[in-house]
C-alpha cells in the first residue's frame, strides 16, 4: 500500500479537541468529525517548506489559491468556477453564519432537512432567525426528502433561506441530481435562497456521485451560495480555511461585508498553502483514502450483521460518519452514549444532537485505522450487546 492508513498516529497530548477533551484514561473518541490519519504527503511537504521560511506574518492569498480551487472543481466535479465568485474565510461554519447575517433579517425562517448538522442550529439561532424543520422520511433504513412538506415550509411567507448539506451529515446521503433539482426549483418558485454546505463533497463512495448544487443550472447558480473546504477530505480542519462561492454579484458583496463584520476575513498562511497543495497534488491520496474509508464501512456493516443484527446500519453514500439506528435497544441514544463513555470510555455522538428524527440513533466516526475501529466496536458491544 502506497499510503499507510493502518498506521497509528498518537494524537493524545497534542491539544487535539477530539482526543484530549475526554479526560478518562484510555478513552476512545469516535465522535468529532476529523480523521486519525496523516494528511496527504504533498500537503505535509508544502507545509514543511513553509515552516522552514520561519516568518509567519499576515497572509496575502495568491492567485494560485483561486486557481487551485477552480481547477479542482473543474477536473473532479465538472463545475467551472470563476475566481471572482470566491471569498476565502476561516471555515465553513463562520461562512454559514456570515451568509445568514448578510441575507436575512432577525425573525426570518430558515429551512433545513432534519436530522441536520448541529452547527446549523446555532448559526440560525445566533443570527436571530427561526429554524423551520423539514423532517426527512425514514423507511427501511433509508432517508428521502418529504417534498410535500418541504414545499410547504419553503412557501411560508417568512421563509428566506434554505440550508442544504450536500452530502448530508448525519444521514450519509449523497443527494442525487434529481433531488437537488427539485429542491432548487421549489426554492426558485418561492424566492428562497439556497445555501449549500458541501464540505463533505470529496468523500463519496461507489455508485454515489456528488453533484454541486450550483452546477445544475444558471438559475440555481444565481440563487445559491456554496461553501467548500478541503478540511474534511484532507484532515486539515485545524488550519482554518474555506471558500464561499457566490456568482451573484449583489449577494457576494453583501456576504463579503458580513465576513468583515464578523471578523473572519483573515486566514493563516498554512491554510492557504495546504489548500493549494491538496487541490493540485492530492488527488491520488484522496482516492486511496476513499477506498480505505469504504472498506472500514464494509467492515463495520458486516460486524453489526454478525454481532448486533437488530441494529440497522444505514447505507454510507458519503462522509465518514456512519448513522446507526439503535431503536431496537431498550435505551435511548443519550443513555447509550453516556453508558458507552462511563463503562467503556467510548465517545460517540447521540442522534438527539442533530434535532428531530435523531432520537434512537448514534453517529460513529470511522475515519481511523482498522484496529481502532475494531476496538471501538468491541467496546460498543460490551454495553449494548
């Protein structure tokens, strides 16, 4: 294997939020959405060269950054992005908050598909807006969009914006082009802006292709804002870098103003360097990573089928976050997670933190060496088996 994803990288005592937050000795964190793998060698080498320079002052973001982003999305996803559409910022969550500030007023309703990434809720709340929940339909271990309910929520007079997660966290769905078109058409008819968080876009698996929402039509492009970052796919979230893509000139000016008001307009040199290296030299590593992650998923799915067949492991179409239906258990998801930590020092995310529809589910981060995953599953069994 050219890239060794089985290598155990010691992350304890490195000020890792994921690994150093739990104080229990021997705790195994499979919660926070970062990976336990070293990033792509090309990224490490580019950062090493930058460190050797030894001076880390304020950063000018060069044209090479914009070229790297546009070149990657053109070659990997068939989406041609103009450099002038881009705004760089320190992360996707700060980007979402600034976009909401720019494009809504306090009291406006923001529609999202639930269960949903928990930071959506805080971004909505912190800007004085109101969450409008469109609960996904769940049947036979699969989620679909309730388009009748979605249209009702979007048509509400106070609805101004839709937060889309594409691919979807926590369900693991990769929305099809047809699903995205229906979302886009409903939003267009009702003059509702689509803001698409596409941070997990690189992490898709066989039979499930990521479609950039804004790439589907010129109308969708003008009625949407997209947020992307290499942070999930290349495990560089701590470098604090993301790109907002807004083709509509008026919206982009408003968003740029909000980025400055929120004081998230400056980025650090390492995030810029890492993005350029990832998007220009990281493709081969990423493809190997995706194969390893999917083999981890297959291992987990097989393990559940043997040891805990009463639990449903949902199909993993995208992300490295597996959504497991534990409702056959006599404990709610909060109790499961608490007992896992208390008795086995295993940290998972309870489904309740992702809003309506999450009760009875847990989220498992499988972006770790196979031996670590096996350890986590054994700990899981000791509590719920």
